[in-house]
């Protein structure tokens, strides 16, 4: 993808302390199999999808030794840790993508530790690109499963997780799968939730394509 996508995870953050070690922040950046809130296909779109991260989605990225920085609120001036220096640890466990941050003994580091202790931060947010995903276009709303993450330059502790944002390339990919070409995907009518996927959903989409002149 030419642009990055942002996702958030509302899992609780914790500070762990050891008498012989500086305090660390631990938690999860992402949770496997957890359905996201409905995400607009693009800004202003009425068409939405939900997303899950597949187990193993970060495995190759981590194995390749890619560097990742940990920030506060995606602010490059408020740096907490870096994978390349060993102060940020990332690994997949049974739940998802786990992390451990060893914050610096700076104003930003001390302030972040205090905010985590006070539970002021709502969770984590991360910036990524996916190089493999699967779409269930008949699901209502559509379901995207991210199978592999190719880029993830930074993760951030956040007080208010940003609403998920997608890229133009995601929209283009869905339109290609649907076969709509230049048709306005945002105009696809929503289902009422009472129809069957196998019959009504397909028929609804075919009628839309016919109205758009799509073959």
C-alpha cells in the first residue's frame, strides 16, 4: 500500500516493577480474532467493513528483525523505546501481539509511566501496511481478515484511540474484488440485517451493478 493504516487496541496497559530493574509498560498492541468497530471503506463512505487480525499476522514481520519505535500519541518528539535498541520487545502470544516498553528516565518516560499507573491511557495504536488479506464480501458488514503485516514502523500509547482509517488502496482492492470498477461503492445500499446472505445479498449487489452498467 502507498499509505499506512491506523488501528487501535483498547486492551489494558500495565506497569510492572522489579526491585532490581526499572519499571516497564506491558500489554497488547493487537488481539487476534477480535472484530473491529465498523470501518468506513473510505472517508465519507456509507459502506463499512469490520476487520480481524489473523493469528500469525505479525510473525514474518517480527522474524525479519524490522525496527519499530514506541511513541506517545504518534508524536515523534515523545519517544519511549525502540526495538532496534532492545528497549521495545514485541512478540506474538496466544492472545495477540504483545509488547514490553522500557521507558527512558526522562520527563516523557516518567510522565507516561504515571499516566499508565493512573489508567489515563486507553490502550495502544499502531500504523501498518498489510501485504496479505482476505475479504468476505457477502458478510454484513463485509469482513476483512489481515493475514500478514509487512510494515509497522511505530506503535503508540494513546489516551483516546483514533477511529480506524483505511487507505485509497483498500477501497480500490475491494472494488476490484466486487468487480465494480469505477462504480461508487459508497452507494451500495445497506442490508436491513434480516436478509439471507446467500440469496438476498447477492441479488442486492447484482441489482446495484446492473444499475451502474457494470458487467
